């Protein structure tokens, strides 16, 4: 049920950016997992795998701070996240199963809202939209975009946020092969720039990056 | 350690963004604005129909009827304050944003008032006219309704945050908010009656203003706490 | 001292300790209520204005006082549970709410019964205390309804704690508003504020009743919290040992 990843004491150096210690999460009365530990340095990816209902999403939500931990804590840059929510929020961006856009608004209006929450300006996001092949779609209401296109909108959010930690829950769902490759490409770039990614996925990932994995039952 | 300069824009920028977003949403769905307004007008009409057309009776009960109608119309519009955000996953993003959650909650309450409370205030003189309320009291009516509906938007957002995602959350929301809204109702309606009778209204106005300030200071914090709990 | 409090916060210790206190509270409560009732009903002098009808004060006032005390207990323990994340505190809040609602109802019922011979009506909106008590009852209903609507116990605890705290801030405001509202009309009230001071023969049984009711509330609250604790901890080892002592612990 749990896997301690850093057995090598030397590896636990000051470059450890994100860590979870003694994590336990309850769903109702059921304990999904306990005693879970992990630590990630910059440029690394944590892959959380397991069958449906095993707690992948709950673990990710706990790391984000959306879901409470029964025991244990998450640290970011050495500081427990519950002690300094503000700076952690600035450094993290969350990509959930629900894309989190308003169906009534256009993609552009949705992303403009995102820039208000983060730091980008509308001019800066043009290049991002180009990259994600969304430039032609910005004026359309979200409800008329396909699921794959909406997912790419969520990817746009991640690039706009300029956040260090990417939390992604099933990022490949609803994407075609092209979209799949795009996600891989973006993640690889992100990690190469010393970002960190925690991902929940069903399938194995073919990616040439330092990767750790957790298997939940 | 390159590249990531996740600067957070200023608070004012964040507040403006969420107000703009919600106003845009209301613009695209005019029903959200108009329904509570029609409800307000119709409930106000129910009373003369039910109680009788005597002008003196209407003039006396006018302030109370208008205030109750305003309260009910506001409750009606509060139900959906956080509902769509909860359902489409925007609430996750709002809670996780680097902008302080109470600030964003305040922004949502502000846009809620602009969309549901302000129209009531603007329309109230027309309804007051049908109740033969003296002209002297109409100004006080608008002022008390303005202060009152602001307080209700703030207080109500706490209830909306607590009940978002629950089955039959609507009825529960009313049950939670109505007792808390009594002071606003009491002072609002009675002050307008006093104005109609020519008595001093300062006490009532000061109370409503003070309550508004209190709500402004604390309601966003309580709403933020409630949102985090409900969204788990 | 801290060690004692820390121990108290642990459910099994609380369960045992509470069991010891309940009989004491109950016995003292019954003694005080017994004295208060008899002294109040039979030996206190009749009120010069209201005659014998005023005697219902010996139930009405303690019930009203307890309805406020219960709300305070509920709000304070909910706050402690929310801020310090103590599960036991949440159990106390959950236990206090129905008790408070019943006391409120009792205050309303006795107030109404009192009013009948006084005003000839079963309800009098002009009395600020009655109206405040009615709003209190709605506050309790709201709290209990919110708890019931949320399935997950921890989530229900925390959501209702926020509601209890918001309500607690509003209770004084509500009282003040209702006072002001009723003062506009100078209606009939049950207890005239600043009226003639009560002679000791009237006052002492009243104080006895108030204290007795408080102890009764304490006993009932401890008993309810014990049940809550048993239910919430039903999967833990100490509860299993308690309920099934024959089972061998692994």
C-alpha cells in the first residue's frame, strides 16, 4: 500500500522541492492509503498509477490542498504547504478531469480570467495559443469546442500560469494521438526547464525523464 | 533554477477579473438577472391581490411587503452563486489561485449584487408607487434596500458556499440564511415605515450601514472557509 | 493542567470520565429543580400584577436562558473543533444542538402558555423575548438541517461549525434588532425590563431552577456526547473492546 522512494539518504539533498511525508487520506470512513512518502527534485516527474477508486485523484487533490490529509503533510521548498498557502498557490497549477472553464464564455474570455488570477497579459498568451493550435478557436464559446480542444485550453492555462509544479489528473483522457504527443512534449520541456510534474494516469508513460512512480491499490 | 517567475498580479486586478467574468456570464444569461426581478415584482403584486386594494392598508404594509419580496428574490438568486463553478471545476481553480480566496469571494458577492440587488433598488420606486407609499419614504426605501441587499449578497454567499453541491440545497439555503437576515429585514422595513410616518430614520440607516460594514469585513472570510470545506 | 485537558480530548478517556460526572450532575439537578419547583409554585408570594400566572416564570426563564447557553456551548465547541481540529469538540457541538432546540421550544411553549391569561392570545409578537426565541429555534433548525444534509461526518462537522460561528456573531445582533423593533410599539411584554426588583422569596427559587436546568443540560449533554463518541469511533479498538469484551484483541 505504500512505497518509500528515497532510501538513499544522500539523494535527499537540498534540491528536494516537493515532498510528502506519512500521507494518509480518508474517503468517508475508508482509508485509501496511509504511510505514503515521496520526494521530488526539480526536473522530475511523479507518476501515480492504480485502478479506478484507488485514490489517485484524492492524492493529487491532497497535494494541491483541495482535499484534507488525515495524517502527514506536504512540503514545498522545505516549508509545509499548510503554513504558507499563498506562495505555494503561486507555484502550482492544477489540471483536473473537469477542465474548469465556463461553458458560456469564449475561450478567450476564459483565458482572460486566468490572466487576471495569474500574471500573464493577453499579448503574452498569443504565442501559447499558436503553439496549442487554439488561435482559430478563441472566439468560440467553450461549449462548442470538442473535449480534446477544451483539454488543450486547460494546457494553455498551465503554460500561462508559469507555475513550477504541474499537477495533472489523467491528462491524456479525451486526447487523440496528436494531443497525446503534445502533452508529452510540453511535459518534457517543462521538466527540462527545472519544473516538476505530478501526474495520475492509467497507462505507463514513455518519457525520457527522471521518473518516480507510486502504485496505489 | 531558471524560468519560473510566477508573479501574482495585484489584488485589484484579481478582484476586477472575477467581477468582469461574472458580469459577462450574467450578460450571456439574462434570465439570471431578470428572473429575480420579475419575482420581486410579482410577489409585490400578490399582496394587494390577496389582502385587498384599500390604499391606506397598502401604504401601511408597503414597506414590509417590498422588503420581504426583496429578501425572497435575493434568496432565489443566491442558489446558483457557486453552483456552476462547482459543477464545471472552476471552483477548484478559484480556490487554488494565488489570489486570496476571500478576495475572490468578495468579487463574486459584488457581481451578484450588481446583477440582482441593484436592479431591485432601481425598480423599487415603481412598485412603491403602486402601493401608494408617500414620496418621502421612497428615498429611504431605496437607501435601505441598497444597504440591505448588499448585506444579503454578502451573508447569502456564506449560505451558498455551505450548501453548494448538496441535494435540495435551495431549501436548505433559505433555512440557513433567513434567521440571519432578520435584523436586516427588521431595520430595513421598519425604517421605511418610520420615514413614511415622518419620524427619524437615522437610527435605522446607521444600523444598516454598520451591519453592511460588518458583513463586508467578515462574510468573505466565512465564505472562503465554507468553500474550501464544501469543495472537498 | 494541560495534561488533564489533553487527556480529556481523547475519546476513550472522555467516555470514562463523563460517565463518572453524569450521576452527580443529574442528582444535583433534580434536587435543585425539585426545590425550585416546590418553592416557586407553592411558597413564593404571588406577583402583585399577574397573580399566580407568573409562576410559569420558573420554567420559562430557565428554559430561555438554557437555549442561549446551549447555543454558546455549541458555537464555542464548534469553533474549537474547527480551529484546533479536535474531533471531540465537534461531537459536543453535535450533541448540544438538539438539546438547545428543545429548550428553545420549551421557552416558546411556556411563553405562549403564560401569554394566554395575560393577553388573551396564544402568541404576542410584541414580546421581544418570544420573537427572539422563535428566531433562535430557526437557527437551531438550520444547524441541524445542514448537519443532516451532509453525509460525510467530518465535512458535516466543519460546515456546521462555520454556520454556528456565523450564527453566534448574529445572535446578539438579532436580540438587539428585535428589542428595537418591539420598542417601537410598546407592546405588552412578559417581563418588564427594569421592573420592580424581585423579593428574595421569588428570586431564590428562580436561581435554583436556572442552576438546576444548567446541571440537567450538563448531564444530558455529557450523555449525548458519550453516544456520539461511541458512534463516531465505532471502528476503533477501544470501542470494540468495550462492546465485545469477549473478543481477544490481536
